């Protein structure tokens, strides 16, 4: 059989073997499945695995790309470089007329003292307008503080 014939025969054999896993493979998968399943973790609404969840409400009407460029990416970089946290997301809140009313930045901070002060200072430097706020939980109690 020539080289092309061998490749065709091998491909045909492979196609015939496609289907359910062999019994030893099935047993192996059954043993491995519990190890691959996600492990349930306790839910702490104010404390993230790496720190504290903080929500910034910025009273500025920005589309998603502009929000990313103006706030999310520079804030994330600053938090990471300072080793005090990271940005986890952001969003825009629309009014009933469809216009953007304000934006949000979600982050996880190492602590609610120096890291929070650092994040607020950076948001001010980036141009967060007056009346913008940060929200978080301290000892299980909801707290809202001005960024300015």
C-alpha cells in the first residue's frame, strides 16, 4: 500500500473508532470528574478571595469604549502596579430615554484603608466628577463615601 493509501486506511479506522469512550477511559473519566468539578466556596458579599469588593459610581455619561480608556484601564494598571488591587469590570446605567446617566467601575482592593484611598485618588486624577461615590461593606455594613 502506498503512502496515500496508508493515510486513507488510518483515517477510515479512526472514523470507525469515534463514538463512546472505551470502558477503561469511561472509568478514568468517572474518577476524574469529581476532581474537575468546581469547589463550592463560602459566599462573602463584602470580601473577595483577594480583598474587598468596591463599586465606584462615577457621575459621567460615557460609552463603554470611552469608559474603558478613561477609567477602567488606567485604574487597573495603577492598582496592579501598586499591588493594592485590580478592576474587575464596569458598566453604564441608562435612563428611561436611553441616555447614559452614570457609569460604574467594579474593583477588588487589598484593604479599605490605603488601597481605597489610592483608588479614590487615582479616580480623581482621571477626572471623576463631583458627587461620584464608592460603595463597599465594612464589617458587614454598607458604606458609601464620596470620591472627592
